């Protein structure tokens, strides 16, 4: 009944600001753009920025709840959290938490995009 999760869509208020963040800081290249959205690929997964007004048109204002922060944490596996942290910090990304080894077996770091969408960078810790 449940199929493959194929895309993550972030609903944003300022498409241009968010496009600049993901292209300039993350180095993502758009696979498509139009006046209300921009799409990217992350390891074969569609990652899309969609303007809030277009999302309201697609669903409804009631369903979307404009201005409401939806609590989502996007987790991105990287080869080396510390190296990625250093590279993104050099590009101006401000982190909420610097890299830290967690008890649950991952090294993590956390940041937010310009609209407050939360991201975790992680890599597995080596088994002792």
C-alpha cells in the first residue's frame, strides 16, 4: 500500500531567498524552476521549494495554516559532519549546534535555513 517516498517539498514564503541559500550555500543545481517553485536532486530524491501561495492554491489555506511552523527535521547523511560543517560555515551558514557525537551512534550538527526549516547533518560513528 505504501510506496517509495519520492520527494520532500518545503513550503516557503520567499522563494528567491531560499533558492539562493540552497544554491549558494549547499551547491545544489536546479533541475527545474518556474515562477513559484524550484526543484533539486539530492542523491536521487526530489527536493522542491514551493511558494506558500502556490501551496495554498494546490491544497487550501485551511489545510496549510499559513504562517504556521510545521515541525519537521530534515536529516542529511554526509561523509564527514565536521568537514561539511566547516565548509558550510565558511559559506555563511549559521549552525544551531556544532558537531557532536551522540549516544545513539551518530555524529550530528544542526542548522536552519533562512525560513527556519531545521536540518541535521549526520554520519554514523564507528563501532568500538
